[in-house]
C-alpha cells in the first residue's frame, strides 16, 4: 500500500464514510464506487477486510501492515556495520530492522540497539541526515529517555545506534503488576517528564505508543526512538520529499493525531494527542479501543471511557478527572489540547493530590468537592465550605480566563517553535548543516517580532534560548540577551513574577560562568529572595547552587559551603516536588564547593551524587553519570589519595571522550582535572599530555568560559613544566594564563594569585631572582591578611627565592613561619613548604636540622607520590646533600643515586639532572669509589655556567 500523502488523506475520508455504514452494506457501497476510485480501491478494500477481521475475530491491537518490509538480506550475525558487530535481530518495522550489536573494536562492551533503515537507493540521504542530527539528538539526556548514542553511514547503509533497553511495554507492565490507579498515574508522569524534556530541546517524538514506552526491571520508564521519527519524516515537511516518497511517514495510526494522519504540519500538540491515547489505553485495558481503532474514527468520542468494561475500583478512581484529562489531550483541534506535556502532568499531579484540575470547567461545586476530599481529615464540612467559598468565588472566573490566555500563549509558542524547524529546513536545503546553535540564534531573532504583544511569552522564550546559549559556551551572547530580558520582565511583569525571577536566575548563571562573581552574586541574592517568596523549591535550589558557585569564585568559602549544604537539605526534603536531576546537581555542587574551600566531606558528597546519578540513569553511559564519577575522582584528589584520583579521573576522561568525541568542553574539563591530579601525584609528563588533550578539546572558541578553561590548563601546565625544570616553557605558559585571568577575573582573583606563584617559580628557576622577589612582595602586599593559607604560600615561595639568593637566615625564618600555616594545606603544598625549610636550613649550615625535617617527610612522599615524582626526587636530593654535609657519605649515596636516576628519566638535559649527578659523584668519591664518566665532566661544566652560587660551587667539588 504505497500511497502518497494526499492519497492517504483521501483514503481515510473514504474509510470514515464506509465505516458509518452497517458492515453488511459496505461491500455494495464499495462495488458501486470501485471504478471511480482507481488506485485507492484496492487499498480501501484491504482496510475494510482488515476491519471485518477485527470486528468478527479476535481483536489485535497491532498496526496493519502498510507495506511489506524488505527481508534483512545481506545482514547476518557477526557482520560489521560501522564500528558495530551484529549479534542478533531484535525485530523489524515498516521503516527499518533493529539488531542487537556491540562495538567491534572493543572500545566498550555496552550492547546497543542498531537501527538499520531500508530506504533503497536513497539510503545515503538518510544516513547523512542521521549524522547531521546526531549532536541535537545526543542532547536528549534524561533519565526516562533511551539515549541516541551514535549515527553514521556504512557504504550505502545508514545506521543509528540507540541505547538497548530491556523492558516491557508500559501497558503490559501495568497489567502484569496489577498496578493501582495512583501507581499507573505516577508511572505515566515519567513519560510526560521525558516528552516535556524533548520538547524543550525542540524535538518532537511523533510515534508515542506502548512499544516505544518500556518499563525496565527497576520500574523506570524508558522512552524509545526520540527523534527517529523526525529524521525518517524529514522534519515533517508538509510537501512530499524524496524520503517520504520512498519510505512513507513514520507513525502508528492508532496513536497518531488527526493532523499527523492527514499529513499536516505537526507541533508538540501532536505528541500530546498520542499521550492522551496512551493514557486512555493504560487505564481502559479491557475491551477498550484506542481512539483511532474504534469502529468509527468520527464518533470514537461517543464511546465514553466510563462505558467500557473495567473493574469497579478502577472505574470509581478514573471517573471524572482522568476522563477529562484524556478528553482534553484527545481534542480534535491542536489548540484545544493541553499546551504542553508539562501542563498535562500538572493536572495529573493535581488529581493525585485531590486538587482541582485545570482542564475541568471552573465549577465552584467541583472545586468544593476537591477541597472536601483533600482536607477531610484536617477539618469538617462546614470549615471546608467556608474556606472554599472565600477563595473559590473570586478565583473561579479569573482562573478560567487565565487558562484561556495561557492556552493561547502556549499555542503561539508551539507554532513559533515549529517555524524555527521550518526555517532550519530552508537552511539545510541550501547545503548548510543546521546546528542546534543555529536554531537558538534563529529563535532569538524571531521572538521579539513574533511575540511583540505578549511580554510573558517573550521573557519565557528568550530565557530558554539564553540558557541554551550558555550550554553551548556562548556566555557573552547569553548575558547580553538576558540583561535586556530581565529589564523588560521587571518593568512589564514585576520584580516578583516567576518569569522575571527565572530570567534573573539564568542571568546569574551566565555571569558566574563568565567568572563575573560580584555581578552574579547581586542577581542571585535577589533571585533567591524572590524564589523563597514564591515557595518554588526548584528555583530555590538552583539559585542557591549558582550563588554558592559565585561565592567560591569571590573567595567567600564559608558562606558558599553553607549555601551548598542548605541546597542539598532542601533538595532532599523536597525530593517529591523537584526534578531528580536538580537534586543530583545540588549534591554534585556541594562536593565541588567542599573541594574548592578545602573542607572535609567532599568524598561523601561526591559518592552521594554518584549514587543519585546511578538511580536516575542506571547503567547508561550518559554525560551526567560520567561527570559524577569525575567528581569522585576530584574528591579522591582533595583527600590526597592521588593514585585513586588518577585512576578514577583517567577512566572518566576516557569515557567522556568516547561518548562526546574529541571536541567538547566537558571532555576538555575532564582531561583538565586529570592533568591536575597527575601534576599533584608527581607525574608531570603525563599531566602535560592530558592538559594538551584538554586544550585541543576546548578549541579556539572566543567565549569567556573557554578562555578561562584554557587559562587554567596553561597555568597547570606551567606548574608541571616548572616541576620538570623547563622554566622557560613554564614562564611562557603561565604568562598566557595570566593575561586571560586578568581580563576575565581581575589581577586579585584566586585564579590569578595561583598563576603569580607559578610565574615567580619560573622566574626563580631561570635565575631571575630579583625579579621573582619583587613580584612576590608586590603581590603579597595586596593580599587579605585573613587569608592565612594564601599569604603563607607566597611567603613559602619567597623563602625559596631568598635561600637561592644567599640570604639563608632570612629565608629560614620566613619558611618556618609559612610551614606551620601550610601543614593544613594540600599534601603537595605542605610538602613543598617543608622542603623550603630544609633548603634554608641547609643553606644556613644547619645540616642536621635539615635531615630531621626531610626524613619524616620522605616516608609520606614515598607513600602518596609517583615513583618518579619531582617532589620525591627533590626530597631525596636534599636529604643526600644534608647527609654529605654531616659527613655521612654512606647514608647519603642511596638517596642521591635515587634522585639522580629519577632526574635522568624526568629531564635528562635539565639542571637537576646535572646537579644530582655531580652530588652523587661527590658521595662516591667520599666513599673511595670516584666516578670518571665523560658525562659527569660535561654536567659539571654546564653547572659552572649557571647563575646560581650553589650550582657553581657543586661544579668545583665533585
């Protein structure tokens, strides 16, 4: 039955006409018209025959076969399609076959459902569309949506890799488990959450049916094939395209909206209709028809749900509100349906709470009945009546009017979103690949003109667009947009309107992402105050999270941690009222805040967040799950468990790259965290490799967030290069970092302060001691004395410079004072401060004091540093020198040999490789075993040319 769209519309009209007749009269009616129907006659006869079989035989709720599916010719178990190996066929549909598959290259062992469309000669067309849309579809990260993982073209065969979900259709699950009405409704709410998430990403499902709504073994809904119908249907263009001519429309008539069956332009209301069919079917499972499978599509509404045979308890529970919800979702005209999946969900939630639903006419008697049910324990009938009359009489008419305004606004918004899809098609037709970012910018340009007379719609849509821009790293563009939106909303809607508050909250997020912490704090404090007045739990938690982030950036760690803790407490307490991911992100941020503020408890918070992520996403390989595993790695790092940190972060970074590709900011962040952990573990070479990978993933974007990420990576690279003794490269890297920090966050920001320390170390390593001292003293003078650890780090670095400048006693006093304060710092910082004390002690001639300082430290470093850690090598070198100065050559030889060997691996051409080689030779000569290698003489010659007095002295005494 290969029909064009217009033929389908004509066919369905004829079918409606035939089904109005008694079954016995249909054959004669068709025979009288057969000659004039042409190609439609056989198709109409086939449909009537199938209807006869349904009405006279066992009713099967299955899609009539519209076209014979091609056999899976050429496909076999073990065959490779793209990077996947086929395991077994899962099934066939009208548009494709689906195979269970796994990666052939062993990149991961996750099984996927590999969809292989059969579109004949135009397979390459659909394959290219799959690849082009992959980025948009991959953004559908939601606990109740089965992920689209990958797409591509293998020769002429397009393929789409989907998350493989083991489960059963939602209707079968509800019947099998004998779920009560409330449990069925809560399960359906998961479906609505998933659909609303997709609609917010400008994706329409177009084929919602039980087979695409599975319930897994944990009782969690998984919605399948989101966006696939959109791809197969070529963005729902109203005219026939090459793809629709070849493949037909991707839909299931029993669940399709009237406009979809008629081939008209689709919006989100089409999915709402399908959701209504699904809800109707789930709650009328016996002898029930879906609306489109009723004996007559034109009069299915006359078959009132209450007339169908269901058990008495279910009938009582469903009578009234659920009927109304279903009927509103199934309205013939899209404008008469729910404006969104979210509004449908709100009515179901209100029903579960025995509150009035918005779909029902605003009857005072109805509102009174709901109030009595809801409050029957709290107060008597008389009290309920007085309360309801007081609140209801004034509100009823107003709510009805407001509902009409909201419905009209939602319908306009729906048509607006659809227009963006259509403009994207136009761009694609010119040969340009339309990205999600393009869609956002097109939407931004059209909102103000299309909604000039509706400020609320302008504010809501532009806020959503700005949030999307932030997600794509376009913070400057988003902030510029939001500043105007907040001003408009404040003037026209009022400061306390929820849309105004939400716009200001997203503005605060954008400013925080730009590291404009002072501006962000102002907006977010106002947002939080207004959110509390609105009693909006989600808005409160989100405001607290971003305010805490901004406070961390400003150095207000105590308030930031307190704010983050309160956010998790509210999220836990209000778990039933907020989205699970909001709670997850609150816990994830608490771990981050504790890490940044160096407070205990980070690991517990990170593990809690990871547990929540696993509850939400299961075993799916999705970005939030990997990100929380990354947070656990950072928590290990904060606790000084470096080997575990490197292993966890390395695994997370590799998984993030495999999931998102080499060019993604989350990949950049993951490798940045890994590089920092490797630096602190004493693996500078590995750190440099990771940081370079992260920089490549960041790309050359001009957003402030991208610039800051590059700056942080350059600074950590500077630390790693300093550790290797490659001070010229370190200086170049950190100066690039400082330029970005000063522009983005100011010269006195915490990020810039760390970079100044890295710069002074590079200057000192190059022998520019006076310059390093001036820099350190100038920066230290501008520090807040209350920030004792920060001041101590500058003093510690200054002490090392003074010791190298032959001012040993001054250096020793400063180093001792700093070391006491830095005992509570991160282990590498605390160890460096102790080594600065030992260096000053040795320079001052206090060899035994230096030995006493280094020996206990050495045991700690051996336990938590990599075997070739520069910090460990420095400790061994200092201990060996001190032992030699104390005339204990035999004890000095092993640590000096270990230091020499480590530096030969770390940087064989560097100063420390020469210095440790010469010092070890001195120990060997003291033991009566002098060394005579040519390399030793060359090392001494190089040391003699360096600007450091100690190096020149060592060159003469080996």
